[in-house]
C-alpha cells in the first residue's frame, strides 16, 4: 500500500463502523463467462525454457525458484513474462497504480494481447478511483478481460465519496482481496508482496517500498493458476464493463491530463524550462511523472530468463479461498472459507526435503486461513524464526504461538516498520500495544529506519538511486524463514487484518540455499538499517543501527512529537482487527 491508500483503507474501515447511510446497489444478474488457466503449457517457448534450464541443472525437483529482492529484478521479471508469453497472462493484484512504471507494463500487456495472448486481470476494487481508474481502460482492449473483486458501487471520481456511498455494507468494505500473482503460460509466475506501481519498483519521489518477490517455474505455477481461477470465476468478481462505462473513464482521463498540464506548466514556470514530454502515443497516466521517472521506467530491461539461476526445490502453496470475503447481499455463497494447500509433486516425494515439506503442509491444512496455517507451521519450529511483517499486529493466537516457540528455545526475530517508516501510522498503534509483551517473552524486535540511503545500503538495491529526489524507505516484504530450511514468501502480514479479513496467498519452499540467501539479506537489514527495540529497566530503548553513527533513542526514532501525540490520543479508539 502507498501511504495515502493504506491510511485511507484503514481509516474508512473505522469510519464505516460509526457512520450509517444508504448503500448504492451493485448490478444484479451479471454475466461472468467461466474461463480457466491454460490446460498445459506444453508447446510454449516459456515451457521449453523451463525444461531446458531444469535439464541443464540436472535438477531433482520439477519446480524452480528465484528470489527477486531488488526493483530491477522485480520489474524485469514481469517484463520478461509479458514479452515471453505466447498464450496466456493472468494478473491478480490488490492495487495497480496508474503511473510511469505501470504505464510501461501496460504497453507490454497491450502488445501481448495484440499478438494473440489471452490476458485476464483481476483487481481488488478499493483503489480503482481517480487516476488509478485509468487502468480499467484495459478492459476495453481486444483479448483483455478485466474483473474487479469485491467492488464498491458508485462513481469513481472520488474514493471517499464512493466509500461513503457503500457505508451500509461496512463489514464487506474492509475485507479485501490482497493476493498478488503475475502468471505467464501457466509455467512461470511471480508472487510476493509487491503491487504494481512506482513505489514498488524504486521509482517514486516521496517514498519507496522495500519488498521481496519470488519467481516460480514449473508445476507449482499450475497450483497458483488454480487459485487464480477460483477467484476469477467467483460471484464476487465483476467484469469491469458491468460497473464502469467507457465514457466515465474518458472523463477521468481528461481531468487527469488537465491536472498534469497545469502542474507541468507551473513547474516549467518555476524552473524556466519546458514541460517534460511523454513517449509518443503514451498517455500521461501518473501524476505528471518527472523525466527521471519516465526514463527509469521505460529503460528497464526484461530479466534474462536464459541466464537466471533457479534453485530447484519442493514447494507448496497456501491460499485463502475467495469465500473468506462474504458474497454480495442477495447472492448465495458458493464455498465456505477455508485454506487451499497444494502438495509437492510426485517426482519429489522420495526426497527427505519433500517429505518434510509435505508433513508441514499437512499441519497447515488443518487451518482456515493462510496466516493460521503459518501459525501452525511456527509450532514446528525447532531453532530459529526470522520474520518480516511490515504491518505487525499480533492477536492472541500469534502471541500464544510465539510464547510456545520461545518455551522450546526457538529464537524469534521480527523486522517491522518503525513509526517513521510506516506508510500507515495508525497500524503502528496496534503493534506498539503488544511491543512490551513480545519483548518480555523473548521476541527480538527490529524497526526499519526510514532514511533512504542507509536502508538501500543495508538491503541492497531497494529503492530510488537518488536521482528521483529525497525519498524515504518503507517496509513492505512479507517473509518467514524457519530453521534455516523453509522459506515463506507471500502477500500476508502477521496481523489480524490478514488473518481474519483479507484473502492472502503464500509459497512455502523447502530450500536451505534460498533460506540462507533470504536470511543474509534480512539479517543485514536488521543490523545496518534498523533500530533494535529493547526493554531497559521497564522502559523501551531503540538501539541505533550498526555503523550509523546515531545515538540510541528513548522515544520513537525520527517521528515528530505531533504524530506521537496524535497516535497516543486516538490510538486507543482503534481495535486491533481494523488496523
């Protein structure tokens, strides 16, 4: 989430519980033609590439994985999938922002559709308003279908007005589809924490997210596709054309372009220079992108899949069912909430690692949600748990799981956002309530330092290169490493919102090599780019990052007194499950 959107999403959920009003109606009897993923990737160039790489590596396992830690790899992987797809592209996201980085991806998607690739895009509907509604124009392009999941009724000119229009259905508004998938030809796919937009690819002016994705290859992608299909064909998914008219999008586009022209003219007058030009034929989708933003997005190169080094390992998928979000009023739910757990492939079952992963998946299978499945897995930890959760609001189940693990001697380290790096400060309230209790049971807590340069050095290529202006870092990765053997990368936070309300997806990979690589990056980030929070005589103290030259702090580092006072005043009014 960007800072505005994250704050809005949580604030409107709180407001919805207080206000009462009329609820605009969603369309009835909507036609949703059923479609499914490519039945077999055989015969596609991407499938041939995966088989070639697997054979060259003499791999014992059928599925391969590549961590995508920095913006170039994360952005380039998606470009490579767009350009390499021959038959299908399936995208599922919580947010797609209409800006410079997404504009480059959109051009590629349109080109893929033009060469005959079937494109399906499933988007949660919370943020598809204002400028960001422009991405809905893809629904009117031949060979592209686009659906909105759990939509809000009403016009899209104003996010706040549309949310107020749906206040009468407040409980559904705050339950969102948070899954993130980017799948090509049912054989290669990306999942993890990133949405699509400048801030997720180190291209935003005011703040960039530190994030982690994973590129998957082989049969595990078919499991991801089955999850996509379950959402795509669900009654909560509405074709864009049933909700938005082309004329409405044109009006939004005209307003956005007029605002961009006015901003560009104002900037040109201030700098006595001509306004920045946009690439030929490409509409200005973002909020007047700077030349540096345009150049960075348009110059990114596709990831070279021929030389990318995959790690071949057993893996399973955990995915919430779409029924976790209630059906619209008057529509019968097709399935009850529950957790979908895939199994390691048959060819891997003789392996000790695969057998261990299968046992872990059996443990998770008894849960109702992705987060609850992870809590069950935490119950298997024997030595070490390394966790990144940007929004960390542990409910009773989580605290109990941590306490039980600590009683077994498991070391637990958690990296989350500091108040200054959190793009949703109200979420920090829920975390801060439990901070002392967690420290008392022996959980080690680290909070990200928001200053861009130091964090980029600690995490590698994680944000702006400095050419885009002063920018702060915000944590957005969702990662768990257990006992140095099991790596979990997904869309979930360890908070009550992910556990009880949002739908999530995660990949569990049994690989010591990938676990080591992720752990090394996380530990460096903790050591050099984060404050370590400790209890000292009953009071909290923030130990400065190694080599930073900063002093230890006794209050929330880098946060203004005004912000600290506001959260202290209004924080007690916000229940944990809404943060």
